[in-house]
């Protein structure tokens, strides 16, 4: 069993929803990113989504756009991000790592070479927001051959027909976008999100992680109570440390507090599931 499947099984046995934290590596510097990731994990994060900074992050809102710009200005490159994964593993980090990157980066490096590098560094999967299912087939095969997961995203605008096609090819988990917008948008909890969670569960047993706009314990709790297997939080953490970029380490205690709150929501949400949900 791979590290992602083990993690979801472990959480199910403990009766917990998963918390994945999304950060852009190298913002504002590598030393802080390493310490940030370790702080996130020590305080309850189950999976790390490590973003490679990109000049045109079209799925991201202003908070992550600024994070990418700061990291790029600090000289962060894709190779430095991959080396960062190696460093985290050498320091004992055990949780699964998903690499999020826009397609241009692996395309320029050579897709197969990129996959080998992130796998050898210690990643378990890759998420490419601007690679649609319709163009993913040759790359999906390569990802599988390298023993990695290609994480697909599902949006409120995804048609039923397309949803089924995505789920047929999904592994690891699916990333369900909770709103029509970009990362860091204000979440408006609507029944259509819960319906989408149920639709995914009806078609596939693959775990569901809900992201975009999740920033509070209550968000995590309601998503997991309604069937999600976990939540993704990113901009909320960046928003905290970006208020003191001269010394972001001073904000780690506040970030740790938010992680514990989100994780508490993940646990409470699981407890509040109906018995039929818990059987799935």
C-alpha cells in the first residue's frame, strides 16, 4: 500500500478527516518553508501540498500570487523545490507530499525526468491545475509508470459526464473545488458543494479533499460532516506569516494554533457524520 492510501486508512481507523496544507515553497525563503512545513505537520497536518512557485498561477488568488512572486524574486527554482523535498525527508518528515505545479515547469524540464526527480526526492503525487483531463492521457500513463498519483480537480461547473470520466482515471484522491473562483476566495457554503461530494461518492470510492476558501475550523467540520474525506487549507496560513515578512518565524505559533483548530474541525466533522456516511 502506498503512503497516501496508508494515510487515509490510518485516519479512517482513528475516525478523523484529513487536513492537507498547501504552501508555496521558498516564500519568503527556503529556511522558513522548511520550518513552516515541520510546524504544520507537528500540529496536525496529514498531507503536504508543496507548490512550485510560478509566474502566472492562474488558479490562485492575490495571496498565493504574491507568495509566488516573493519566492521567485528570492531565486527559488523548481530544482530548489525538489531539493527541499529531499531535505524534508532527510529531516524525518513522514507524511505524504503532493507537488503542485503548472504544466510549463515539467514540460520544460521534460515530463518524465520531472516525475523521476520528484519521486526520487520523496513525493507521492502531482497536481497540475492547467492540465485538463482531455490532454492528460499520455502524461497519466507516465505518472502511473513512475509509481505516482496524478491528482485531478473537480469544480462546481464540472458536468456529470466529465465527472465520471475524471473519476475513472482518479487515484490517490480527488481535489474538489468548493467554489467558482480562485484560491483564497471567501467561502460561501452552499448545498451544491454537498451535492457534488455525494455525486463523487456515488460514482467512486476515491477519497475527496475539499479546497478553496477553507480557512476556519467550522469550514472543515461542515465539509467532512457532509462526506468529504478531508480539507485543504493554504492561503489562510500564508496570510498569517505574510504580515511579518521580515521575521515570519514569529508567526509560527499563530499558524500552529490555526492548524490545531482546522484539525479539530476535521475530527468533529467525522464524528458528526451520519452512520451511512461512515460506512463509505
